[in-house]
């Protein structure tokens, strides 16, 4: 399972559509999305309220605290919205240490309001917890003690008995309305395979709940069950997570295969590069370089698993090697080709792709003064390791090769010793 | 959650969704451990029933296959483990069906990608019914010397190297299936080995948790120490921290949480106001490792030091007399699979079929070494495909064109010829296309279309022996053999067969030599002096012209030509060509919805 954040626009779209389906009642939510490809005239025709309402515009980029950052504009007419958006679209901003361009905005009617409520539902292992407070919005952080939480065990619905403590202190005239709202939203949360849903704040318009700021996460492993319900859903990358060309290429390979191929550049000039089999093992290799004090020299995180085909491994390995050898500065570098003991992946078969790539990149590897460290076990590993040793002799690049008799991360220590030894 | 032992040397399982390899691996493990009974009691393959043959050591055994979970549980009431190899789409539903069976106590779910809400339903049901779920996204688990789930621990070589065929003293639990195999190896190297190992799977909400299994191990006297491998993300490790703090775990725990590298990645911002409250930092590997250390677990400073920490903890237990050395046993040898042995060159197995004309290994099929894409890209036709598959070579364009002309000219000759007649009768009897087609094809023989090869043989023999037409014809007559390729029921001297004329014209234009055809014409000239209908027919024309093609193209040795004529390649042309017409007649009758054919009485002479 994988929890994926969705844009505020999609959260509200799903809420509006399915609240009606589940309860028969309409939520008067209105929202529109603006991206670089948006035709403003077309949008205005499609959403007439844009011309008749005062509006709010916010970035829809999976980060919060937008108001405090000067990225939200209130009480505008549409022309002002267009002006505000055009000024900021594509511009880079920094939020909590992450930088990235703003690519998407959400526009909504401006709703003057007095009350700000807080609602949060989170999926937990044994059920779902639902939190509610009368002090929502910016004030939430000063009023955590006023947030009330109830737990609903798996298989149960949100009953009046469970809701009662959450809404106990509300005035009588709105208690029923909000209680009903919480129940339907909870049902919707379960029905659509949300894992997280937050409205901070929601207010009351004509006595009816209206979410102002909203955030949601879906379980994307439930996509096969929900593709009709979710409609045209988007799972954006986390804010600030801008992939380089090489990372995008691998991401594309990963999406086309049933295997797993992951690649992240950490330090393009790093002198220790990894290419590791297995999701669990690859993290440990990166950990170990860091834990032994050489995090700053770690060039990348890379992982392959799930028995990729030789051709896929070849393309993947080419990218890793190109990045590892991109900055030949006379200093020695290490390539760690590691992995645990496979359960059923044929080691020699996956190594074949890597070996082809290493042959192709022989001159680059030499120019970068690359030393290669290999460790692997599992089905057909003897042949795989023998192929690696033979390759080292064939292309004249030192390749240290180990099987399961060596510790998995021993080659990390060797790689560190190699790059730190006197030239 | 069960309090202790899950498996034993007599544990039996039901395997959902037939996968030959993991089942065979389980049976090989059973044999290696000296189990008397196989651990797989039955297989559930929805919609199937019967048996699957597998090996238990040297013997082949038949394991029952059941169509439903309910039927399998009823047939095997002592099998209390359900191993689910269903895909992510159906894994949850089949697992729930299994949990609801009174005989099933443990369910292992191999699939990755099971929706979170479905897993939670399984967890809730298992908890309220005191059952155990391992997974989803698990490779499984193992009790050394007793029971193995699916692919756990990988190859037999690895199992032997990790001494999993006999019990040790260490209980191991991990989130990662791949790293489980690695740790079995490490633990075997520095301790007396694994007693039980469980991979709970990498999902956010595992069916059973790290602490669930540690507490089980704590209750099992055979387990003297525990090794735990966690991961960043989630809060599962904290329930173990709580258990340690509360003194619920009395045996040493050596733990490591991987993911210390996460700080190297640019961190995501805190999201919204609730983010400030959620324990983002608590989920980091560093925080978890520190919390475990503070709670009393042995936690090294890096994974690299994990092995040493395990060794020290084990050695201390031995010094304190809490662990007695294990008497080593030698596991029985397991015969190697034939396919594996062949692949590694240990045995030679004779093949049963030889193919020289086509090869479907590799990227695409090849006809006589020519890739299919090449055939399409070069604009080859049916004649070229025939030259490759029948003659195993690419022939010059005029040869392949001649082949195609033969096919076109012989495709059909009306509904009254015997083959077409038989096809039509069969089609009108309501038979399917293939039956109707073969009715016509089976009519092909010495008197209908099957004379090409004989014509070629006799014309070739006579010509090569330099017999005059008189000598050839009279010689055959003396032997009582009809001259194949001569004679037609309808065509005669004054009404020549157009097909023959077309073939001859093409050959005179394109063939380097037409000596056999010329000889056949001379024979025809002689036979026409005897009777008006003794003309060269289409069989004779094709037979003689094909001899010219073989001899004149320079593509065949004399030996090859002799072999082609001897084997009888040429009737194949008629069979292939006439198939087109016979299929057409079948479609025609069916299109016209023609009723059963009954031959009219008046056309039969009833007599004594």
C-alpha cells in the first residue's frame, strides 16, 4: 500500500461528488484549478461563479501554511485572480527548506465567516481516528488541547454515541448539522479509501458546513477498486521533489515494468555510488555509508528488485554509471554493486545487464578512477560473481567480488577505505 | 494474537493459487528436515480439481487440488496454515474466506499492493478470532527444521548454508523479505542458527507486528534471544519499545532500524497545522533506534555492526549456560531438478523432437533462420514463406512467384470436382469448418490432385534415363501403371487446360531451363496419338515444371532434388492451394444456409 497526497482541488471534488452520492445532500462547494495550460476565458465560461463572486486564490502544491507565506490572495475579482496567478505561476518558492516552482493554483469563492472548525480523520492499524475542534484555522496550533479525538474500530461506522463527545460543547442549533456532516464525511473517507483527510478550517454557510482549506491522502493501491469513483485523479510528486532528467528517465522505466527501479541523486560529485538489489538492502547500504561517516560522499540512492529484465537492468545501469562518472576530477571513486541473498531472483541474469553496461562505459569508468565492489547471494550467484570477476580482468577495472560468506555491507567499508587511501 | 508456537514438524498448509516452484521448494525443505509428511496438504486453484504431481525427495507424490477454499478445508481439517499466492486484487477476499474457516489458524499473504482498508478488515477479524495474519507483502516465514512458507529462505543451497534444516536458538522478525534471507545467513554465521523467522511485510499496517512476534518468541522456551530488523516510517517499533519498558520481554533483543539515510534526502515540509502534532521525527530510524536502546534492546551504531552485536549477545548466553551447543546433523541430499541439472551441465538429457525449420526462442520467431520482422519488412510473400519452411532457404523471386501461381491456379475448380463435392456435403451436414475442410482434403489422392509427385517422379526418371516418349509410355503400360500427369476427364486436344498453358508460358519466360516440361510435352504429343483426352494435365504440368525449377535455379544439389522428389513435396502445393477453395465452399454453403444433402433417388441405379 502507498499513501499518496492529492491536491486540495481533488479532495474537494471528491468530497462534493460523493457526499451527494452517500447522503443525497448537496455541498455548495465551488472550486476551479489553474495551471500553465489553463485557458482563462474558457474557464470563466465553464464556471460562471468566477465572474459573479469575490474569490480566493491559493497554490495547490501539497504544502500548507500558505497564508502565512503571502501566497494566498483574498477578496479578488476574476481579473485580479488572473493577474495574481500569472505573476506567480512557474515561479520558484521556498517552503520549510524545500524549493520548487508553483505549477497549480486553486480558485474558490471568497467566504466571509466567523466560525472556524477543525476536522481530521486518520487511518490507523486497528481503525480510524477522528478529531474535531471548535478552534480551527490558524488558531489550531495554539489550541491543540481543545481538539477532541474519538477512535472507531475497523468494521464499525461512526455512530451517534461516538460522535457525541466530539460535538458536546457545540450550540444546539448547529450540533445536529455538524454531527450529520461528520458521519457522512467519515463514511466517505472509508468508501473512497482515504488514508488521511483534514479540513482546517471548515465553517458554516447558511448553517451548513463548508470546507475552506482541505487536505487529503488516498491509498493508491486501492486504485483498481476506485478508478470510477476517483475519476481523473492526480498524485503529484511531493513539493520540492523535482526530478532531474536522469531520475525522470528511471522513473519512466519503473512505471513501464513490473519490477522496481529507483534512483535518486544526492550529490552529483559524490565519490561513493550505489546500485543495490532489494528494497530493504538498498536502504541499508545508503545507511551504512552515512553511519560510517561518509554521507557527504554518497552520490545516490539506487535500488532494483522484482526480477527486472536484462534490457531494463542495462538501461538502468547505464544511467547510474553515467551519473557516477560525470565529474572526473582525478579523485578515486567507488561503485558499490550490492545486495542481500535473493529468495528467487536469478543473480546471473540480473548481473548480465549490469555487465553489459560496465563494458559499454569502460572508458568513462577509467577516467573517473572507478573501483567496483560487488556482493550478492541467491539463486545462481556463483555464476553471477564469476561473470563479474571475469569482467574485471577483461576491461581492466578493479572489481572486488564477494558472495554471501561476506557481510552484506562489508564492501561499503572497503569502498570508503579505497576513496580515502592516499592517491 | 496467538501466544507462542505457530508451527511444528507436523504443520500442514493449504496453498492458494497454484505456483509450482514455491510448493516444490516447501516440499524439498520438508524432505531436507526429515519430515515424514509433506507440509502442503492441498492446493486451491479456483475452478480446478484433481491432482498436481510434485516431488517429495526422490518420490513423486500427488497433491490434491480443490476448486474452493471451503472444499479444501473440509478435505484437510488438520491443515491450519493458509498460504495465499493470489494477486493483490483477490488476495484480501480469499484471505478473509480462509480466516473464516474454523480449521485455519494462520494466513500468510504474499501479494504486494493489497489496499490498506482491506488489510485492516483482515487484522480486525484475526484479532477478534485469535488468528494470525503474516503479510501482506511478505515472502513468508520459517521454523527451522519444521516448516517453511513458500519461497522463504530461497534456494536449497542457501537453506543448507544457513542451517535452517534444524532448529537453532534465535527468533528473528523483520519487515523486509529480502533482508530476512540475508539475516538468516548472518545469524547462522554468528550463532547456532534460527529457531523461527518471520517477515511481516513492508506495508504500513502489517497483519501482525514486530512486537507481536517478539512476544510470541518470548513465550517459546526454545527461543533464547531475538533479533529484530525494522524500518523507518510507521510506529510499529514503538509497541516493541513499550513491551520492553513494561518488562514483558525477558530475553535479550538485538535490534536495528534501517533508514538512517533519510536525513540525506531533502525533507518534505510539515503539512498543514496537524503536521506539527504528528510525530514525524519519531518515525525516523534514528529516533527508533534510540528509543529501542533506551528501552533495553541491544542496538549497534550501524548495520555493519549488527552482526557483531548478535554474536556478542549469543556468546554471552552460551557463557551463562543458557544455551547448550547443538548437535549438528547432516541433511539428506535432495535430487536436483532435471531442468536445473541440464542447465548446469551435470546431466545430458536427449531431446524428443528436432526442428530445423523454425525457432521460437528469443525475441521473435524465425523461419529457417530468417526473423519474422525481416520477412515482413522485405515484402516477402507466401511463396517466400513456403521456400523457407519447406525448402529451408530463400529462393529467387521467379521461384517464389511460380509457387504462388501454382497456388492461385489450383485454388478451386468448381463445386463438381470430388473434393469440393465432399466438402459441400459435409458442410451441409452441419459440420464445422475444419471437418468440412478435411473432408475435401482427404479426397486428394492418386485420382484427384494427388498425382503431382508421381508425375514428377516418373517424368524425372524417364527423362534422366533418356527414354523416348514411346519407350516411356509403352513401358508403363506394360507394367500396368497409368502415366501420372496425363489425361483429363474433360480437357482434350481441342480444349486445352488453360491452367497448363499459363504455367508453361510463365516458365518459358522466366525459367533458365524447361527441359522436363519439354519432355512432358513430347509425351503428351505421343499420348494424343492414342486418345483425344490424353493431354498433359495440371498435375503433370506442375510436376514437370517444378523439376525444372529445382534443376534450373541452381539452388539445389542433385541429391537434394532426388530427396525432394522421393519425399513428395509437391502434392503439398495442391493441398495448400485447394484448401483455399474448400474453405470458400464451406463458407458459401453456410452463408446460404443450405440443408442436409441427400442424393436423389433417380440418380441411383437400384439393381440386383
